[in-house]
């Protein structure tokens, strides 16, 4: 996945079932740094329906508690969070 455009309005995980690799970690910082949010397989978030979506993992890290919208800088596949 890698770097993101910081211009997201819909976040969706349409991945295939995979042991330890079907959840997306969406990071506040580039190169997988800072706070993150986990997006399980089959989940979709939309800016209109989820306007208060926040980076809720990594307490104390840069971006923790910040809005996900227009702030996502990198993403990678991972296991459950």
C-alpha cells in the first residue's frame, strides 16, 4: 500500500481473508509512523457518515486523536489490532 494522498473521503477494506494480513492499518504519518486506525476486512467508512473518525491507536504518538479525513499518510496490511 505505502503512501497515501491525504485526500480521502471513503476508506474501505475489500481485502481477501488472510491469516494475519487482512486488516489495514492507516497511519497519520508517512512511512507507517505516528498514530493509526485499524480497518477490518469488509468495513467501509465515509466522510459523510463518519465525520468524527479519529486515529485511535498509539496513545502519545503524533496524530493521536486527529481526524482521519485528509490526514492519512500511509497504510499497510496487518493482522487484527
